[in-house]
């Protein structure tokens, strides 16, 4: 647990104590009017923000999973619900993917993947996110349908005319996709 997470829990406990005092469960004698409503709300907000920040920025939260192989070694399907999964290709051939993040996140690392032809990644997020890391020798083409979300494409096109294309189709609802290359990290 990170220091921010512990501080967040302390703020949450302080807010719950204040609420217990307001409801007559505990008697702490905190009678200032501004603490009646503003104090507990502020403490709850700050506490929850710190806890969420601690979980979102802790690299150990990602469950490292083996690369799922689809039908006959082709397109893979990855789904994350209320959690986070990380998939890394280490010399395996990549033949496209379908990534679904529902209140969760997916990290797909293709920097060492073997991409022999143009491929497609279909991404769907609902209050979630997807991080894609692509090799330097592919050109990324993004098509996005987003509602309060979007796609961040931080890649640059390869000058090679024979470079493979990676088509990313994203449908985001309160979610997003981040696409990065190895040289941009």
C-alpha cells in the first residue's frame, strides 16, 4: 500500500467519524457550522481521490497474463471487468485483437510482437481504459467513436512505404485509449 493510499484511508476515517458525530452515534463536540457539511464532504472527496490515485498509479495492480490465443492462432479477445490486465508479446506473431474494458483497464504491449501483415485492433471501453504499446515500424490508423472519452495517438508514421498498418477502431463511453511507440516512452 502506498503512502497516498494510507493518507486517503485516514481522511475517509476522519470523515466517517464526523458523520457519526453529526448523526449522534459518537459525541465529539465539533459544533462549528462550517464543519457540519463542508468538512465531511471535503474529507470524503480527498480521501476517495487519494485511494483511487494510489490504485491507479501502482504498477503492481496490473495482473500479468499470458497472451490469449484465439481461434487457430488468430485474433485474440481480452476482457477486463473491474480490474486490470496486462498482456505482453515476446516474439509471438500478432494477428489482431478485440479488447473490452468495462470498469477496468487493459495494457497490450506489442513492441516485440511479430506483425507480418496489416492488422486490426477493435477496442471497446465503458468507464475504462486501454494502453497500447506498438513497435516503431508500424503505422497506426485510428478510427474513434467516443462519448466523453477519446483516443490519444502518440505515434509517428514510419517513412518506410512497406511498413505494416495497425488499424485501431475504438468505441469509448466515459473511457479512453492511449497508443504509444517504444521511442516515445
